[in-house]
């Protein structure tokens, strides 16, 4: 670390649980953020400000006026631009020393597998079950930790899936693919703007803890937030030994 980095990240370095070794691990990391919307915006901003060396933003959408109520990476001047281009501009203005890779596409197939394999950690900040399950399968195959979040209406949830632990469940263990789950979209049901900030920032916190090797991540635990009552609940869930995604290790 040079003198400017020591000063920029000094408030992290002062934390004994993190220290200079943890900050160096953060600066050397490559993190894939799937989705540059409501959750990806605060998550990416905090990861960039914390010094994650390479941030890969993947999103196939463009900035829309309706996004600006909660997607704080973007501005009205960038409406119509790809979200990843808008996000790269915001993140580089915040921290010009990190690398931002902008992928204007919906990751799937071999491209998804390759990006997950190259990353040290993945954040699922998307808004649909198909992508969540595809990202989970890729993370299980590459044994990469996955920080998953979701937010709709006034309800949020966060969990961590880290297949580097032999007893850890995957996303499919918690939400089996193919079950009758109602998929809600913000465009139809709405979402409370600060809720996406709370969930996305929590995802960033879990990611930084994993990268720095400090604290206890949300493995086998699901945090649920009711923002109307501002109440948190924690549910514990086990690994499914018969899970078709992670059952054979």
C-alpha cells in the first residue's frame, strides 16, 4: 500500500478485526456484481469506496426515469445509457484507483461461468429467480462465495452461500428451483426506496467481511427485514443433502 491508500483506507485499517492485512485483501479482490439496479447501486458504491480492486458490473438494462427513485448509481443526465456505463462513471468518480469492468449483458451460460470463476466473490443483486438460480449454480461449480439479496415492497432479505464450507447450503437448498414461488417485480408492486439501500449496503458489508476474513458471515442464516415496522428476523436453515445443485461435493 502506498501513502495515499493508507490515508484513504485508514478508518478500516484502524479496526483491529480488519487491519492492514484485511484492507490489502480487499484491495486485491475481484468482485462480480450481478445487477446494477436498486441493490447493486448501494452495494457497488460501498465496495468501491472500500477499495475493492476490481469491480465487475453486469447488467443488460438501460437507465430509466423510474429507476432514479432508488437506483443511486444513476442520474437523470444518464437516462437512456446502459446501467453499467452509468455505474462505471459514478464508481470511478468515487474511487479512481480501482478498476471497473462494465458488462452490458445478462450473464448466462459459459460467459456467466467464466466471470464467476474469475471472481473472488459474487453479489446477486438481480430481480428474478432464473438469474438467481443460474448464478447459484455457477458459484457452486466454482466454489465461490455468493452474497444474495432481495427487496420488494417493504420486505427485504439477505443471506450468504459459501460452498468453501462443507456444511454450507446453497441458494437452491433454501429456495428450490421449480417450486411454486410468486415472483414479484418492482414495476408492478412497487418498492420502498431506502429498503434497497439497507439490503444492498448489508450485502456489501457481508462481502467485505468475507474478503477480509473477519466476523461471522450469514451462512445458513436468512435475515428478513420488515421496513414498515423496522423489525429484523433471523431464520436458520440447513444444507439439503439431496440438493441437486450442491448435494454431491
